[in-house]
């Protein structure tokens, strides 16, 4: 089974989730992946983005820098980058939906629903991680206070006590050091 066939055998939501990447602090789908999901050529998708530039503000779609493109290409296990001359576009959830609107194909509309579901599932997973992180921080803070008290008690035990006893025996003014 080829990689493409394995990808197609997955449920649509899983196929979409595998293509969502984190870039510049946002979850995005690259133009080639989005075009494949929508059943169009990458060239046609990017052409529609350029023709409808007003519908694609920077928070909907952005082009990767050359550095980002090189880094992404070096981390990719497959060589699906082919002979690209320009870095790809990265579509946020809203950009992917807008792309479905400008393409206006039946498949694009159907897949846009799956794409929205994948982004929502990803947001839920991240929210769960954030909640878990907050709970861990609270537990850590509580235990830090408890351990601080333990360490303070240990330090007090390590500090020699101040002499509270009176010297035993006969003392003269010459040897009034307090110890005989």
C-alpha cells in the first residue's frame, strides 16, 4: 500500500488532523494539503487566493518564509515538495473555509466541514492540556509550600542551640567563659 493509499484509507477527520501543523503559534494546513483535500491542483487553489485577495487577510492565510519552508522541508519524512519554486501558503481554519467558498466545488464544501471538525477537535485537545497544566501548577505550588516548611524545620534542627544552661562547678572571674 502506498502512502497516498494509506492516507485515503483513513477516515476524513483523521486525514485532516494529520495535515494540521503548528506554525507561528497557529494551527494551519499547507496549500498542497488543502488542495488535495479539496480535490483541486495546488496551482488552482493559490490562483483563487490571489484573485480573491480581499477575502484572505493575513490572519486567514500567509506565505511561509524561506527559512520556515526549508525547516519544514527538512523535517518532512516524504519528498512531496517536488519542484516548488516558492514557499507554500499556510491556511488557518478561517482561511481553509474561505478557500472552500472561493473554489465553490461540491467536494470543497464537503471537506470544509471535516476541516472545521478537525480544528475544533484540536482546540479541545489543547484546552484539555491547558487545564491539566493549570492543575499541575496548583499542585506543585501547594507541595512547594509544604516542602518549604519541611526544609525550614530541617534547617532549624541543623542550627546549634544557643546555650541556655548555667555553668556547672566553681567559676572564678578569670575563667568566666561559662564553661568549666
